[in-house]
């Protein structure tokens, strides 16, 4: 593992945080361009533009999860709102837009669960990904649009196409909870933001 920092005798991972945006909706091309610049043995955290970390310790949880579970191919975390209820905190898509409410959940989960992880399967939504650069090297992102109109199944979105290719352990950092605005005032399947 590439050592970004050594603290108290412990090697800490070198982590880069990005949330690229593509005006042409070729999100994979934009991600590839950014990740290409990072050191070989680094880790990358990708978040959507409408995601917010809610505690000052989020970075520490992520780093500690990587140190404890270095064989992980991709991490996700708990979230308030997403198209898949099974990926949401308490398996519930929240309509609550009060940031204080969600901050309290984040603080509580962080205290109770910390950087413990549980294995998950299937595809992982791209609101939060944490993965080693080596996983990207073996599975570079495609250059299709975020939602490819040639695909008739909505499950052929960018996130699904990429995370279904990932081999190895997929884990959720159970004590990490983020706020995701995710169409909070619209229908869950609204796609206006995916149009040029």
C-alpha cells in the first residue's frame, strides 16, 4: 500500500477526493482523466455533487476502513436517499430535508459503528465510492453517457455498468453516513439533470 502519511507508527493510505462533472454527460471519461493523475498505489473517493459529509471525522473513518480492510475492491457507505431503499439507512428512502436531523444520524452511527464494515453485493450507486487505483486500472470507466439511451433497461446506468464489473470484496462502511439530496423535491426517477 502506498503510504501517504505515517502517524503513531501506522501507515496511512494516500486518499484523493474527487467529484468530477461532465457537461457532455460522459462522466466515465471525466473520471478517467482525473484518476490517471493519481499515484499508482493511491485510493480514490468519488462523490456526487449533491453529497455532503456530515461529521468532521468522515475522512478518518474512510482511512481507518481502508487500513482494516485493505483487500476491499470498493467501499460504499450509508445514505439518506437513493433509488434503492436497500442501500439507504434503515432501508428507508428519507424525504426529510433537515440537515440537523441527518447530522444527528451521522454522529450516532459514527459513535456506535465507527469504521466497521459489512460485505455487500450487487451494484453500488455512485453517490459515494472509495476504491484503490488498482481496481480502476483493471476496470477503466466507459465513455458512454451516464444513462445510455441505447440501453432499454434503466439498470444500465453508469454506476451499474461499472460496479458490476468489479471483482473482489465490496463493503459498506457502516458508521459512515452521508446526506444525498438526490431529487429530494422531485420524483425518484426524474432524469432532467441527465439531459444536455
